C-alpha cells in the first residue's frame, strides 16, 4: 500500500502564534480557524498526519522538553477527540545561537526520519508551513512544500489535495 503524508509545522499553522512567539503552556493552545476540519479532510483523503516543529525555546532555557511534551499531549488529545490521528510529532530542541545541530528546519532530517520509519511515498507527500524554512525542508526531503500565510485557515492552500 502506498502511504502518503502531510507534514505540518506547528506554530502559525496549527496553533495560533499571534500573541506568543514561543508556545509551551496549555493556555497558549489556541487552534487556528479551520484546523480541525482541514485535518479531518486530509485524513479522509488518505493522508497520514505528522507534526514537524522547531522548538528553540528549549535550548534558550525558556521552557523544557517536558513542557513541550505536555503541550503536545494536549494537542494530540484535542485532535483525537475530533477523530484525528497524528501519527507522530518530531521537533528540534536546538537553537543555532546556543548549539549546533543537524535537525533544525530547514534541515530535512526530521522529515526524512519519519518518511523512513513509516515508509512514506515522497512523491505523494507534502509539508505545510508558514515559513521559507518549512518549504526548504520539504524540497530537501524530496516532498512538495506548501507555504501558507501565518495563522490563517489553510484550506485555500490545500483544497487541491481534498477530493
């Protein structure tokens, strides 16, 4: 069976970051308009869903991996309550001002690892993000990149993926 996937940036794509650049507290978990409906449609179209995110606030000491994992547990629960399964969340905890790494987007490493682990068909997969680094990571991973406007309903950008 051919597996196709949607890789989603987190902040500005799923969670609104209008009021917070760094998001790690449950009170900051405000989904962008249309996210639930759009993810339901993408899953219904046969796409596996993944979240791929840079979380440099960890390296900067603003919050911990535990804080991020707790927020992600709440995010996954919110999605599950609406029948949406996110197969995995992968994130880079590094920041180039603090330490060097090979996983921070635009590096394709996190996407590549998920593709290999879940045996995803690159030619049928997409990365949806609100920054050039997301599109660049997609290109380097050999998948299509879709750049959306930050904190906006992604539907106009993804409608072609939904039958």
